[in-house]
């Protein structure tokens, strides 16, 4: 074979070609040129952006970690002053059942099905860890130390969420952005307050944010991520799912953003031809997801029973099992399943620090700039993690209450987005020292109100409202404040400071409250010397008591707006930001309870006598006025009954019983039109009023309108399933219509109630 004039691979010498060879070489050279290897296709990394490193990074890094360490210490210290979360009634019970489940290696199965609160549908990470810690330390739920362990653990997890949010911002926007994020988180009263005592929403937020940060950190260094970040990703995914079935969202986000990262970093569609890199991505992502899922199941007995079914079943059931309660929103009391679509948005807008609000709007307005300057995938991840959950619950019309606590997990990435805008504003004035300091000063001014609130109300900072709504004082008669009743602890501590409660007390003290669980744990140390009574606010005269602890939680908005609460028998009021959170009441005479007892025994004159004595001492006691009105009505003294009912309405405009009594007055006056108008007014004031529907049914039936009567009766039964009179009247109407089958159904239902 003819040799070319190229070095011989063996000899390393170049051979000369003969003329004849050169003639035949021309086509050969052409073939050689055509067979040369093509120039490699350049893979364009669509995520590559300029470095965010700055000469000031070493100093900022030291400030960052110093502030993070100080923040952890402060959070833990503050947690020891927090009261007990009312939801701990369910959480602590679940924790104890989980401890027994694992201690008996699954023989004690009580944790597998808990109808009261459906706690078995929640992962048990927090409850298992704190439950075993308390067991090892020998603490019981009736000791404050038991709750200190839980609160300190919650504080640590809250700090983890804050730290991971800040590290996420630092990862792609630099140490200054990370530091701003950390400051925003540490000066967010709602998140800080939840961190002190929220055993459900805070662990979930910690797992969610931990997964997001480590997800970005792992993908940023693909195909060779740090092991520490892989472990962090696994643990974050696990904690989120081991707290709430909604943690499955983190797994979906991992799959979505890993796919996007692989595609954008490795040249678009051409990336899928790179088998080695694709396999590496699949190994890391799928491996982390499987390990995180397994981690979660270790802390979730219900999930362990059917690992591939039960977590998804729990997720599907949450929408049906959401508790529907009455909430105060924009000054009106509404049921939580009837709140308007803007409920979470307005709550967040009124309770987030001003600097964060402006930062979020700034990031949205400057989104194009952020996407161009920073890794667009991580900017998108921050916004998606913050915005998607909020708009999803709006789209699904999910039942949410207690402000935006169900969306607590979306707040850390929201702070990341806000910090990006402020970071850009500071960077815009690079080289202009005074302008930068002015920007920092503006940020500080916008955070000052929130920071001051945390310091001055460190036992319950979660009740914060920003200046847009007038602070806590401006919001308390329009929105819920201490919806968990953590201020019960401060009320009891005041009684202790006054010597009412003390270790050597000789007389028994009767205390009424609608926050029974937390009060029970905090007074157990007094044994039988404290007689605790669970009485709803509207039933507070049903039994006699010496003192009572009532938060503003279940007070009608109209009552708060009238200034009728705290009542005149309040001897101490726990406040935050000028807003009353809890009233400690004292009852020396017991007139109201005595009157109620006489009323129940149909001794109307005695009841009226004591009700009169009660309102003489405390004219703002609406319960006494209503009781007096009913007593007069039973005696046939209609005008006196109407006067007493009207006095009750002056104090509590939306009181359903007082408004019904006015309607009953007109019914007794045989004025059906006015009676109907009054009952319809009563329903507009308070939709959860079965008696109003019942009386409207009576009026409709008297007018031979049986269809309307039946419709009204069904509304009454829906609101009060044990309403015997409504079943009886329904049966009677159907019997009069000759529909014996329908009548029998209602009588059968009535029989089951008897």
C-alpha cells in the first residue's frame, strides 16, 4: 500500500513519495481531507452567569455566621417563654402514641388510627424526636419542662429554615444576598413566633427549605455534588414528608428542576445524547428521592403500613378532613370554608414586614434583570417555591384558617425573592458609599417596627400586624390575634404573681376557660386545689367560677368593634402592641351562674332576680341580658323580654340568641312579616344559626308554604344534626303531604337521636 508523506508510527521517520505516487495521491489527499474529524459541537451552558464573588465576601461571611449563631441562641431562649399551643392537645397525644409504637416495636398500634384530629395522617418526625427526648429526660406533658423541650426543638427547626433560605440566596446571589435574607427571616415576627411553639408548620417549613437549598447545591455541582449536600437533600425531603403528606411537593420539585437543570446546563435537547451525564443525574436524583422517602417512612407508622399507598392516601384525604371553624376576617365572623379567595393574600400582606413586601414587588418588577444576572433556574425556584403554594390553595379553594400558618413553608423562599431585589438596589449604588448606606438605612426603617415588636412581645410575636393595617391594635377587631391561646400562660402567671395560685394554697380556686388543654398542663402542679372548667365564652355562666381566662379568639368581631371586650369584670389583660389578647376575669358574686341554674329549673322569677343583680354590677354581660330576656319571655312579659334582648344586642350585635329573641317577640305579637325580617337579619349577622332557620320554617308552614319550610328545616339540620324539633316538624310536613316514606326517614333519624 502506498505510504503518505507522514511519519511512520513505528519508525518515527518521514518517507518520501515517488513522482508516480504523487500523481495518484491527489484523490487520496482529497479523501483524507474529507475524513478529518469534525470540529466538536460546543455545548452551551444556558445557566452560566457572571461570578457573584466580591472583595467584601470574607467580612460578610463572618457577619453572616455570627448573626446566624446569635439568632439560634435568641430563638431558643425566647422559646422558653412561650405558652402552650392549643393544637398540642392533638400533637402531644400523637407523640405519646408514637413513642409507645416504637418502644413496643409496633405492638401498640394506637398511632395507626387516631380519629380525633386524624393525626395518623401526619408524619411523626417532630413528635418522635421530641417524644423520645422527653421520655429520656423523664418529663411528662403536665410539666412545663416537657413543653420546653418541644418549643426549643421547634425553635431549632425554625432556625434551620431561616439558615437554609439564607444559604440558598448566597449560593447564587452572593453573601450579601444571603445576609439580607437571614435578616429578613430573623425579623419576621410571624415566622419567629411560630418557631417558638408550632410543632407542625415549622418542621414542615424546615424540611421544605432544607430540600430546596440542598437541591440547588447538589445540582449546581453536578455531576459531582458534595456528599454533605446530598445528605442534606435526603434529610430535607424526609423531614418535609415526615411532617405532612404535602411534603410530596418537594419530591416533585426535585424531579422538575433536576430535569430543567440537566437540559439547560448541557445544551438543550442534545444533552439527552450524553448517556454518562444523564445516568449520573438519574443516580443522584432518584437515589436522593428514594432515600428521602424511606427516611420519612421511618417516622410515620401509618405510611409504613403501605409505603406506596398511604402517603398519597393521606394527601388526598386532607382536603376532606380539614377542620371548619369560625374565623374573624375583615371584621366579620365567617366559617373557614367560606372565606373569600383573597384570605391568604390579605393576611400575608398585613403581617409581613414592609421591607419584605417591597422586596417581593421589586423582584417581580425586576424579574428580567434577576434572570439575566443570576442563575435563572434558582431565581425561578425561589419564586416557584414561594408563589405556587399560595396560588394553589386559592385555585383549589382549600380550607385554611388562622391566617396563613398553613402556608408558613412558603415564606422562607419569599424572603429569598425579596432579598434579591434589595441586593440589586445596593449593588446599583456600587462605589457610591452614601447611597448604599441610605439604602441600608431605608431597609432598617422598614424593618424597625417588626424588630421592635419581636423584642417587646417575645413570648408571642406571632400576633404581629404591620403598619399597613395599623399594627396589632388596629387589626385586633378585624383579624384573629392569639388564635392558639398561648397567652393563657401569661394569664396564669399573673394569678401566681397575685398569690391567687401558689404551692401552699389552702382553698380551691375554680378557673373557667375555653383554652382547656394548655391551662390544664400549666395548673396540674396545683393538684386538686385548682378546679379547671371548660366553658365556651357564650356559655361562661353555665357554671360558677372564681376566675376565668378568655382570649379574644372566639369573640364576635362586632363585639370587639363596639369596645365591649375585655368586659368590665376583667382584672387583668394580656396585651401585645396595644391589642388585648387575653382577659383574666373575676366573679365574686356568682349571680350569673346562680341565675342560669334557676333558669334551668324553670324558676323564672329567681333567675330574673339574679340576672338583674349581675347586670347591675356588670351591665356589659350580654349572657345575663339574654337569660333575662328568655326568662321574661317564658313568663309572657313580652315587652320586658324585648328590652333585655335589645340591651344584649347593644353589647354583642351579632349574638344569634339575642337576635332570635327579637324575632320571637314579633312572632308572639302575631306579626309574621316583622318576625321573618328579624330572623333573616339574624342569619345575615351569624349564618351559623339553626334556630333562625327553624323559626323561619315555622313562619313558612303557617303560610302554607311547605316547600320553603322543608328547605329551612334542612338548613337547620345541616347546621345542627341533633336538632330534634327540626326532624319532628319535617316528618309532620311530609305526613301532611301524604309522603309517608319521607316522613318515616325523618322519624327513624329522630329515633336514633333519642
